[in-house]
């Protein structure tokens, strides 16, 4: 087992927002490269680090209930893919009035290279029954739920982290959902779900269950707390909806907020990603009005990860400037100007506004 000091040192480079359960944002430099180094990848956990017995049980509505070890998973064909994970609560601090929940700024997003077995291969070993509807993923983590004081409906003394995905999606190899056991070429760290976890591309990262201990095929839709209580868009003016795919979003990584830039050309850089299709366009506004200029957009280096964009901003105007970057994806989704407010503060993909002084 990994010792407490190893866990501590793995956390040193992050911006901690809650010590227990441990939640931490990535530092700004985590968004510069294509792949986020493991020690800079944000961490979001609902409970204290669990112990895991090293086995994965697969049961429920299956013809062949199975127990797998890490070696069994490694014996299946290995798939490696870079996946951008974003917490559904990323950007919550920009919402007004401030919703309840962890006070995430805008750095609960990172991209790692994940290696594992395809979930579809793992499920095939257990042979899901034809009447299966959902697949339920259980983490080894559990405990009293820490938000119960502010969300009185969540009165849980011992809740376990469980999420589900539709069986058709989980059993489809083209969904590219992994039971991952390596992150950036190394065994998973405790904070990122050792010894194995789900990595579900394009979904908000709540679907990527860490410390995976059980998989069950269900013949009814799953309705647990983290599926129907939390991770629901509670819109003030329309029916509630579950949090599913990441909403289209761009971030500006250069210049940093509050930078003083010399006059002349400066290459503005950033990232953009979406769970509903590749990014097709990023536009930059320099006045706060609708003067949108197309940025240069790099093609994606993989189907499940953020894309780089850049824009040469040549200005000789002294004073404060505002910069905005707006992404559009292949499904035609485009970022809104205003955070899409919902009671629990999920899915804030509003256009970022940055100010920069030029002298
Ligand atoms: N077992 C378990 N899995 C979990 C969680 C959790 O609390 N317990 N948090 C989820 C949420 S909300 C997010 S955003 C991602 C974060 O993954 P990371 O910590 O590796 O960045 O893990 C998901 N998987
Ligand atoms: Mo999350």
C-alpha cells in the first residue's frame, strides 16, 4: 500500500480547496501542455481515500458472474487514450448567487493518458443479460456525506459512491470507456482511483468512478443519490436534467489574468474542449462587444481531449483590454455569455472574460 507521506507529496503542486475529503484544482500550468502531468491533475473526491481489496466483482443481471484482479484486467487487450476530464462543478465560483457545493474556480479540468481494458471487453466476460438497462459502478469509498448540513435532503450516514451508465453505451466498444489501471504510464495513484477506475470519455468526470470495486448490470434504471440527487441540473425555470456530457468550453492560458503586456503582437493561447463533438471554431473578442475574430485552431490530437488554439493579438493601444474566447463544437453548441445558473452549480461553460493591461 502507498503510505501517507506519498499521498501528501503527490498533492504538493495542487491548489487545495478542501482537505477532507481532499479536493484540489490544477495549477494554471497544468493547462499549458497537451497532457497534464499526474501531479498537476485536479482531484475531486466525495469521501476519504478508501482501502480497496484489489478485486473487481461483476454481477447483477449477467449469465457469468466474475471476479477480476488487476492481472486479469492487464491480460485483456490494453487500450491507451488521452482523455480530458472536467468536474461538472468546474466554474461554480463564477455563478451568482453562489450555489452550494465545492467552491471550484476554473481549474477542475485536466487531460491524462489513461491505459486500461475496454469496459465492453470486461462486460463481455460476464455476459450481460438481454434485459439489462443500466450498468452500475460502485467505488470502494463511502462514509457520512459531507454536504448534509447544507443540503438537508442528503441525510446519509453511510453513503457509497455509485454511478451508472446505460448498458448500450457501456457495452459498445466505440464508446471507448476504460477500466483504467494506468495514468500517464504509471499505476494509478491513490487520489486518482487506485488500483483501477472507470474513464468515460466526453462525460463530465463524475461518470469516471474511481476505486472501482463492483460492476452490476441492472434491469431497471439506477436511481441512487449521485445519479438522481446530486449531479442534476436543477434549473429554476424548466424541468431538471441529469448532468451528462461536458459542455463546450474554451479557456485562455496565455496571457495570465492581470498580466501587463508590452505593445505590439502577442500570441494569445488556450485550450477548448466539448463532450458533444470536436471543437470546430474558437473566436476572440477584444472589446467586450460582438467583434468576434476567428482564432487558429489546431486539429485534435485524439478524439477525447482538448484542442489548442492561438490568436495573434497586435495592439498598440495603451490601457486595459478585455479578452474573450468562445468555442463552438461540431454539434453546433456554442458557449453562452452568462453562466447557465442551476441550484447545485453544474456545467458553467460561460465565455471567459480576461482583462490585460498594455503599456
Ligand atoms: N469512487 C469515486 N469516484 C469518483 C468520485 C468519487 O468521489 N468517488 N468523484 C467523481 C468526480 S465528481 C470527478 S470530477 C472525478 C475526478 O477524478 P480525478 O480526481 O481523478 O480528477 O472522479 C469521479 N469519480
Ligand atoms: Mo466532479
